[in-house]
C-alpha cells in the first residue's frame, strides 16, 4: 500500500521520477514472480538432494531416477527455469556434488595404501555409480518430450552434453584409469601363489616369482605417490601410469613365455586345465592371450584323446565280463555295487574334465573338433548309463527269489558222515546285504523291497550268525577233540544237544519267530558242555 501511495503521489504531481519509479516497480514485481516460481519448482528438488547427501554413496543409484525426474519436471513446468543456461548450471552442480561424494568415498590420499582386493571393489563401485548417473541423464533426456502436457510444444535439451559433463567425464575417465590400474594389480598379485610342477617347474616358478617382485616395485611408485590420483588436473599421475603400462607390457610378454612353457610341460589333461584355471584372467590380457592362443586347439585334442582312452578302458572291461562272467573290481567290493562304482568313477573322470573343458572361452570351442568332443562325451555317457542299467536290472530280477529262498532255509546244516554242523546263512544273503549297503551310500538306485527288508534286519542277522558261529565252533570242537575213552562220559549230553539242534536243522529258518531265544538257549547248552570237557582235560 505504501508503494502504491507513493506511485499515486508521483503521478498526481507529474513528478519526473514517476517513469523511473514505474519501471523499477515493474522490475520488482517481475523478479518477485520469478523468485516465487523458482522457489515453487525447485523446492521438491531440495528433498531429493538431502536424501542423496545422507545416503551412502554405494547405495545412491536408486535415487538418481527420481532426482532426474524432478529436473525434467522443472524444465517443463517452470516459466523461469526452462532455459538452457539455467538447467545446465543445475546439472553441473549435480555433477559436482556426485564428484565430491565419490572422492569422499574413495579417499584419494589413502586409495593406494589399503588392501588391493578391498580397494578395487570400492573403485569399481564408484565407477558403476558414476556411469549409472550418466546413463540416467541420457534416459531422461531421450524421453523428455513425455513430460510436456498435450498441446504444449515439447522443448528438448538441445545443448551439447559436454557443457554439463565436461568436468564429470574427466573425473570418470580418471576413475576408469585407476580402476584399470587396480585390476591389473589384482591379476599380477595372483603370481604370488602360483607354483609350477613338472620337469621345468622349479625354473618356471623362480621366473614367476621374479616377475611378481618386479611388479611390486612398479606398484610401489603409486603407494608412495604424493599427488591426488583422482584429480584430472593433477599432471603427475598420468605420466607415472604410462610408465607403469609400458613396464607391465614387458612383464606380460615374459609371463606369456612362462605360461606357454608351463603348458607344454604339463603331464596331462588335468594339469593343463589346472594351469588354465590358475592363471584365469591373466590369460585374457592381450599380449599373453596372443601367445597362448595356439594351445587351446591342443586342449581340444587332449580332451578327445582322454575320451578315447576311457572308451578303451570300457571296452576292455566289457570284454573281460563277456569272457569270464565278471569284471575286475576294487578289493572287497560287492559285484553289483562294485560294477556301479567302477562305472561312476569312469563317469566322474570324464565329467570333471568336461566341466573344465566347457569353462574355456575361446573361438576354437565352436569348431567342428570341439563339437565332435561333445558328441563323443555324450556317447560315452550313454554307454555307461546303459551298463549301469543292465547291471542293476539284472540284480533286481534275481534278488527277490534269492532272498525268499535263502531266508526259508534252516539255521544249521549237518555233515552226516562227520556229524559236524555249520551255519546255513547263504553267501547270497551276505552279498545282498553288502549290495544294499553300498547302494544306499550311492543313493542313486531304488532298493527292491525284499532287499530293503533284509537290510533293515542286518543287525539282527549279524547277531544271529555271530552267536551261531560260536555255538558251531564249540560243538565241533567237542566232537573233534573228545577222546574215544572220554566219549561215553559226554555221549548222553551230546545226544541231548543233537536233539535240540534238530530244531535248527529242520524246523527253524531265518524268518521264524523265537529264533533269538532258541539261539541263546542252544549256545548256553553247548557252551556248558565245552567248558566242562576242557576243564576235564
């Protein structure tokens, strides 16, 4: 009101100050409207910036899209902040903010003083976050037209991205350089634990240690570096890095020679795969890769030769099985489980090699020779699978009959000429128990019901047989050691025992009720006689 009264007074008095005052008033009103508009549209951005400042840098990626969304809304809805000059400044400040956050996260003064394994992860994370922000900007710039209401002409960001990201891109480039340095360091640090075997192993290991020590000297330059490795304006870092790269190239050439000699000295396929696995990403370094490439086709040939060797072993065992009705097995292994174990070992032999073979990434893995290796491998698996199925089905077909027949047999048998007795636990039942034990350990085949039932009583049968063995031993000892003049003294008790044993020889079988009680009673009866006979002697 006071300002309006002043304007009215100046107007009524035809003051010469009135035109100037009028222009000043108009400028103030315009500036006030501009300030209110900017405040209205930039206020939502404040909350996103506060969230970004408070967030951990390595977890800030999820905040970029909402942040850029608000910037796009400011461009499309603000009447005073939709000019390239102002939006460029805003985006530049966002870039500067991220650069500062990245620097605080990486700690330039300490970056080369920590553990390489930990630092390289932080540098990779920082680079990923920085690239994510740049990608988020590009994504929103492309779809900027979608933010404009229908009927309103869309205005794109036609200014060059370099106006916004000049400093940002320089910083990202420097972070990429530092990342490359750390990744190279990570690869060469592997050399500390590498040791060669074979005839040339000692010499090659010594050469590898020497390369590792020379690398440590090169890396030491950066641990003692006094400048700021993350400052693009630092002119000391890049020359040191270029010297480092030149020296690393020389180490790569020497290391390539060592790796190739080590591969040639490998004793077989497994050693070759181990060498490739141990050196890992080092083999992907351009200079080493160039020299080592000719060895990959050799790996294909070695893998094919290994499969051919396994096929020869398979054919030899099948020939022995046809001629002799059985095949060589590991000591103390049962027939069926032993055969399956042999097949499994052959399968694992080629499977382990094939797994390593499939991990190799090289164009020769797509060659016809490599495809032939895969076909050879599949055929070998089919042969082993067919053999295992045949062995198992053959056993299953006869196990029910063998179990039912032998469990129905009497506990004891007697030689009518010598009157000696023996335990009648058929070896076929022992074989079934052993087969089930090893098959359960394998856990791959389904156990037939009859065999599973027998195995569930394994401890019971072991108890029966152990006690019957003692009874038989004592009884036969009395029969074979008693003198002719002593016989009349024990004849009566022997007859009683024989009458009792008739039950085990003719009536009781392994599935009968009350077997354990009978075995205990017969054992004590025979033991009593055996003890008295021995005391009498």
